[in-house]
C-alpha cells in the first residue's frame, strides 16, 4: 500500500475507500479510479503494479464490489481497512534509503521495511548493517 500511496499521490482516504472494481489493468500498468475530496479522477500506476497484482491474487474476496484494502487475520477478518488501523512511520535512513516502520497495529507485529526511490520507482532495499556481505 505504501508504494501505491507514494506513486499515486492519493490521499489515504481515497485509497482506503477503493473497491476492487476501481482497478483497471492495461498494457501500460494499472489505472486507479479514485473518488475523494476533489472528486473522481483516474490515476496511472506503473511501478507499483506487481505489488498490486500480488495483493489481488491473495485478496480474501473475489467480489468486484469488495473493498480493495481489507484486514486479513483472525480479528476483523475481511473488514475494510481504515486510516487508524495501522500507523506507519516513514523516515529517511542512511545512504539514500527510507524506512517504513509499523509502530502501532493490532494485526501486524512491529517491523521495518527499507526501500529506495530511484528512476525506476520504489524499490526494496537492505541497509548495510543488515546485509550479508
């Protein structure tokens, strides 16, 4: 979800209120149909498409009317996600890396994900302190 928020520039509420039917794939990537404060608009995704495809392949619902972002787990399973559900802190790390840290979530353990922003888009990365050289 973080890479989609970054690439699309959408507000969190616009992303969380999306339905599966609001995602259209084509030869160039994907188009999100978002409806928010400024009205409905179409947003092109390119670099985040593989992550979005993986999520949709593992999505617990197959109904196009289902929310795109839902909880997965024993508590609140298949309920729509909302902004206060997960708190993620984004920060700059060393060497041009950035870190997304889950700091408060009833469903996910506290964890970190490192990524890098390049000409190709958002890419996974590993800090030097965690690499096995």
